[in-house]
C-alpha cells in the first residue's frame, strides 16, 4: 500500500483527475455568497450546485477539487462529537471528482477502482463496496472491475440514496469502505455500516440520474451527473496506517503543540487527550473561518465560530492552561496547512488578533456566566437547577455541561439534565426547521428544470451608449409572450445592447427602447432566469421596461438608448470602489475582503470583512489614499485576457462572481487590479473627489462604508455648506466660529441643568422634610416611605442619602414616576445591616410595580412598568420592615 503525507495525497488525487481530463477547481470559501441556504460549505459539490440544478453552464464538464468544509451548524452538525471519536471534525477537507452530464457510473467506478487499487495499492481483501439495493448496474460494474461478489453489499435508501432536497435532483450512491482493524474477525459484512469502528467509509460516489417531483415520482434526467466525495483526513489515516484521523500528519503536529503548551503528553485514551483533540480540531476550523472572513459574534455564522472557539478555550482551562494559548495553536494550523491554502499566510496576523481578542472576551464572559450561575441559584427553590436555566448558562454564557455539573455539585445542587436536553433539542429543531425552510425557498421553482438554454446578447456598452437591435424574446410575469401593449411591464431580450445589466454591485442601466410603432421606458437591466415547461431560460441582459405607447413584438427592430447622464454618474463610483478596496487592504490589512457592494449614481456602498470599527484616523488615512490616486490622474486600463493569466498577474477575483475563460481586468497602475465587467472612468481624475460619509457594522465581522464622489460629492459638500450657514445664522455666529460657540453653549447648558437639578432637590427635600413628622416607628426602626417627583436617578439617590442623614438610623424608601415608568430607591443605615437588607426589601417591592431590582445591603434600586402602583409599594414598606424586625 502506498504511504504518503496528507499533502501528497491531496496533490496525487488532483493530479490523477487532471490527467483524466478534469478541470482542477480551487476550493470555494467556507461561506458561499451565492448560496444563503448554507451556513458553511460542507461538501465538494456546494460550489457546483447550480450546475447540477441546470441553472448554470460552465466551460468544462469534468471537475475535481479539494474543498474546505465545516460541519458545525444547520443540518450537518458534528460539533458535540468532536474529540470523542477518531473521525468527527468541525473542519475537514473533501476531495471530489464531478461530471456534469459527461461520464456516468461506468467511468466513475473505474476511476475509483483505478486510483484506490492500482495507483494507491489498497489491499482488495480490506475493501468493501456498497450499492443501492435497486442499482444492479453499479453492482455489475464493481464485479467487472474485479470486486468479489461477497464484497459488494446492498443497502436501502437511508444509506445509499442521495437527494439534494425533498424534490429535485437525486439518485443512488455507491460507497467504498475499508477495514482498518487488526483482527480479521471484524473484517466481515455485518461491520459495514454496522457497529464499531473497524470498517470505515472512505469514498462516496453519487449518481444523479433522477428528478423527483412533489408526488415522489422519479423522472430520468437528460444529462445524468456524478458527484463524489472522499474525506482527506480519513484517507490519510488509511494510507499512513493509523487508527485515528488525529494521528495523521495533518493534525498530529497540532496535538504536539497543545501538549507542549499544557506541559503534559498527549495520551489518546484519556480525558486530557479528548480535550487536546477538541482544541486541535477547533483551531483548524477557527483559522480557516477567520481567513475566509468570518469573525466571532452573536449571529448565525459568527455565533457558530464563537461557540467553536469558546469550546476550545474551555478545554484549554480543563488542561490547566490559564494564560492565552489558542492563538499559538491556530498559528500552528497556518504552519501545517499554508502550503495548500496560501490564504492562511495572508491572514496570519488577522487570525492571531481575532483569536487573542476572543480569548480576552471569553475570560470576562466566563466571569459573567459564573455571576449568572449565582443569580440562578439564588432564585432556585429546592436543590435542583432547572434544565432551562442550565441551557441558558450553556448557550448564552458558554459554560460547558461538565462545568455546570461541577459547580452545581460544589454548591450542593443537582441539574435537570433531561430538561436541558429538551431545551437543546428544541433549539436544534428550530435551527433545522429554519434551514429546511430556506432550502425549500431556494429550490422553489427549480425542481421542474430539466433543460437549460442561455440567450446570447452582445454587450456594446463599453464603447456605445445607443445601438440598433432586434427583439429576441419578451417575458411577462416570467412567461414568454409574442407581443406586449401600452401599460404592460415586460422583460425585453435583445440580440445586442448598450445597457449594462446589474452585476458586481453596479446597478443596471435605464433608458429607452423604441421601435417604429412602440416606445418602452427601461426601468432596470438585470440578469434573470425564466422557468417555463421544464426549461430554464438564462438571460444575462433582461431589460425591465414599461410600454408607454404602441405594441412591441418579438423580432421587431428597435433603437436602444441608455440614460447617458445617469451612466456618467455611476462610472466614478465604480472606479472609486476599486480604489477604496485597495486602500482598505493597505490601511487595515490583507484580511479585508469584499463582502458586497452597491454602485449607484448618487453613492457607493462597500461591505468588507473586518473585526473592529474603523477609527477616525483609519477613515482619514483611507480617504487620503483614495484621493491621492484621484489626484494622480492616471489612466484606468481595461484589458481582456485569459482568466488564468489574469490571476497570475495578481488581479483580485471574487468568489460568487461568474468568470468565463476570458475576463476583463481593470487596473489603476501601481495601486489596484481587479477582475471586473463594470463601467469605469477613463482616468482617475475623472472621479473628482472621494468622501466617506458613513461607516458602520452590518453584522459580525462585516463593516460597511458609504461614500460619494464626482458630482454627488460636490452636491454633498454644497448641502453641508448650506446647513452650516443656516446653523451659524440661527446661532448668530460664523461657520468658522461654530465649534467654539457650541462648546460655550454646552458649558452654559450644563451649568443651568445643575442649577435646575439643585432647585428640584431642594424643593423635593423641603416637601419630604415637611413630612418628617410622618416617620413611622416600626419595632423601634424609623421608616420613611414617600413619593417625590421631578428628579433624575442620581438626584433620587442623593435625596435618599440626605433624608437618611436626618434620621441617623432607619430606612428610607423614595418612589417617583419618570418617563412613564416607576422608580424606587431604598436606603438602610449601616447599623441596621444585615438584619435589614436594602437588596431584600427592594426585591419584595419590585414585583408590585411590575419590575425587578437589586443592589447592595445599604442601597438598592428598582424600576417597573406600573407607576400607578407606587402608593401600594410605598405602603408595603412598613409591613416588610415589621416582618424582618421582631419585637
């Protein structure tokens, strides 16, 4: 059997399929922008999904890839099993070969046999082959290859039938399994897909040959396809002769680094060994996710990453590692994997910064979790912690189950783990339901697609703003029609057009399309796919128009003319996004990746990956860099070339954008080079001026900049100047003196506010002082409970302090209504604590006003939504004090 490193196996797999006519396709990022139904890429076929669905055509029909995958959320979630088994991971690599209507079962099975048996020399006596119970063809092909009949096993749909969804492409699959044990007694059929870990699956061949409709009917696809997947870590374990994926050279170096940090050896069969496996796996997921622009946070993908990281950090604590350590493990991931994934090197500094920051947050969150634990124990009746409370500690505060169990036991409590599991399952069911719904929405209308055709439209818009054209097709409400009349909204398809279709963030052109007998106002130009009678018609340039006059028919000759002034306002904003992107990468670092954009006539919007708000200094540096390039007034070059050559020259490409074999490279010499099909200025000076007007977060790890340039920037400055002049006139000063004038007004305002508050305090104190004669004696304790008005929270506390000083010893409770809410302050003199506790008193009063409260033994506060019940709460004070001060 061939012995090889993990990197050698990856290279050999791809080289083998390249020799057999497959295009080697780079791994997609872990986040696929074109498929929102997926939390993370979890299989090699994800980036080819639309090809399999018939919604996209590529210039190749055979492909192979090594795909980065994460399974830690949604339908596929291995998170809780990681560390406990030899083969579960959150991050792994999937090797795969794919056929898009090219070869089918015979060639796919031949490739698998040839690679495993002839090239890698896996012993036949250790291999097993499974097929779908009704797939006689696959079984026959394995026998033809040389597999013994008793090594070919049949299984039902649960094991050997694959479907993309409840409807849509599906088909049988065939799996290759290998015996990795030492005892031949376990190399038997009952252990294939059976108990134990003696025989493992290493390669799954999926044969997409049917389309399933809503009734469950299977219809043969006109172009059957193949999707295969081989886990690299599993294959490495087999070829390296080890029993666990964690023992391979892909992961073992990480375990050694963790053992070094923990000051103890890695022992597989131990609790410490399990913790080390968790940390190693989660470090891989963390490094790759951060490199792909995912940063820890509290929503969706960001939350999953945070959960992964904090699980690793907690296991570090279990190993006795008290100082920050996780960044050292993620850096080891970079060392091991960067030769195959150079993006890790580019993001190395970012990975370290993000991991260090999250580790600091974890320390503070752990402290918050322990405080929450104390709060739960305080309100728990009996000695059993409710499952829902335990789940809050686990899910919101990141406390692991074993930590919850340990702390509870130390305090003399048990945990309702059945209730915990119920809450956990409920959350998982919600996530699964949401995932299924999103998939169904994504696949809606696709299940009936059996053929695809693309309408060719020649784009003339780089050189021309108007042209003659012929109407190729008309669509109303997604359905083809022969003619349309006045008042109708229609999608017009032409044989050639000057209209740019919305793409790469740039909005579509507007304008006019006219024939001899009709006039249509173009409202937008977009790419669309129209599905009708089982055929998907892909239209790259759909002119969304309203017929103003006459009747427009298919085959009519027309004159198409864009709104030139609008286009001229769009072009500077598009070129400015390229300058902005380059400036962001220079100022913030190479981890910055475009996450979306809008290029419009009046503004640009640019979304990018970054883990912190931009400082004023960073914003200024970015603006300065962009404007320096504008002032250089260099030519913006646009050159068409082969995709591979463009990438070799350093042009930035964006995953999710579709590129053909030839691409357009837009370059600002010495500063920016990107693949882009948009419309741009001739020279950078044509942009005029660039100004950032807004910077904000739009999600965990994603920031957004809005900016203006060209005429839009001039209009913005003119508007700002007008506002400044108006404000200066109102304040009877000049625009230049505004800051100093406003500062003086603020000082004066604060002085007046202090005077007003002092006056309110004196009035309130006088009113309550007048009522000191009403102080009640409750079992020898002076009690004053009164309502006041018009004070802020600090004023209310100050008044309570003054009144307590007047009493010398006693209890003061003040209540007031403020902004429609009830407020209470409780003060207890030190000589009465702890017999009387302000915290205890306020917790009894708070429910009366419909709220919650707390504080110190001598000072506590509460707020509530029922100010009308303040008299009832104040009346209750004497009763509470009486109960707690027996005669």
